[in-house]
C-alpha cells in the first residue's frame, strides 16, 4: 500500500503534522482506502477490513517515517463526512481530496488546501483547475504554484509557504571541492512526468564524452528495467543512506517535466551537489539559472546531457554552482515553514 512506500507528498504532510503537534495542536491525518465510496458487498467488506489488515501488515504503520506519537493516523474506507473527525481546521492535500473537503459542514473545520503540485498528471486539467477554485484557503508550496493560483483568480485566498528541509540530515559531509570523482545522482520515479527516460538519455550522452562517469539512481520502486547496467541503483534508501548517496555525488540531475517544489533537488543541494535541472516550475524557489543551478527546457535530454558535460569538464563551475546552491537552500528551514503555516491557519480561524 502507498502508506508503506516513501512519497514526497506524504512526507510533507507528516512533517507538518509532526511539527504542528509539537507546537501544541492535536493533529489527525486521515488516510482513506478510496476517495469515494465503492459499490458492491465485496468492496464494502474490503473497505471495512482494510484498516485492520494494514495495521497488522505494517508495524509501525508508516515504516519509512517517524510520526509523532500523539499524531492520530486514522484509516477510513473513504472520505464521506461520517468518517471525518470534527476539528477547527481541515486541510486537503491533493485535488482528489479537495472536492470532498469542500462539501463538509462547519463541524469539520475551516477549509484549507495544500497545493503541492499542479496535478495535471493525476487528473484532467479542467478538474485540477476546478479544485483550485473551490472556496478554501490555498497554501502554495512554491511561487510557481502561487502564480497559477493567481491566474485562476485565487490571489486573495492563496498564501505562498515554501517547503523546508531537515538540515541535521541533509548536510555536507564530503567537501564540495573534494568530489573529483565524476558521479551523478538522480531520482528514479515511475511517473512519466518525472522524466526518468530523459534523465537516462542525458546520462548516456554525458557518458559517451566522459567514459569514467558514474551514476546512481534511487527510488521507492524496484530497479527500472530501462536503466543500463553501468548505473547503480538503491531502492528505498534509509535517511542515512540517502545523505551518503547525495554526498557521494558531485552533480544531481533532475529531469522532471513538472515539479511542485522539488524535494530531491533541494536535498541534494543541501548535501553539496551541483544541480542540473529542467526548468520545471517548482525549482524556481531555490534554483536560479547559472547562479545556483544549471537549468534547461523540459523534455530536452540532449540539453541536459550538454549541461552535464559542461559541469564535468569545468570543476570550477561545478564547485561555484554547488556552493551557491548550498548557501541558497539554507533559508528553507522547517521552522520557517511551520511558523508561516501556523500563522496562516490562525489568521483564518480568527476571522
């Protein structure tokens, strides 16, 4: 089940839940088996048994993330109001949850919508746009998403709160200048919009000009079948393994076609990697072209390959971008994010 597999979107939700709980708020994270009711006796029975099955299979329930012990994890058959606890505030976390949340009565709390991505890869664009225009306060994790909300007429109901990083975990352990080994890291994600095929093409282009080039992919799923043998792969790395992976690379490659913010790219910068990324929207909060990162148009693996070659051939450029990127990313703390989120919640609740 998705609860057992690492996910950037869920990680953000759990981070916020933990930090709000630590600041004295009682938090419940609702996990539905389905967003809408399923028909038929068999589905009814499966939905009712699902919470018990999941808790038996996974102990802890979220094996890849330490959830605050006082945060309540509520497993429900679907998102009908009868399964949702009463609260002061309720936050939708994706377009599929926004529509049910919009229908709840006032007992479920004032309504908020955490915009983590422009989810046109998850639903038709008109559906995504309609969810953004629902009458609730929007919290955009990037300036790019905030701009889209403004274009949809939601400027007055949208606040921009960039995500944060845990800098106790994501930090430099191998000095930037000492990374003379040509090694590139990249996330391997099965969604087409994450650009895995483009990234692999770019790596192959760079490999042809730099035969000693090494690369390592990581992800939640098994090793991608399309990854060539010369590229290493780490499945579901632990927090310590992920930090070591980033620090073992001189460059991080982000070939995504669309990113709400881009956690792996930000994490890699915090660990001292020079970032080569597509101009995918979300990275603009921390990646400025030729200043803190090297950006190329989306779906152009040839240009990504050229960018890799440029940094591999110019160690001074790599070090300059990596150093500037590392300095830039330090402002994005979870403390900053949670204070801003708490302020936004309390501002609405006070009215």
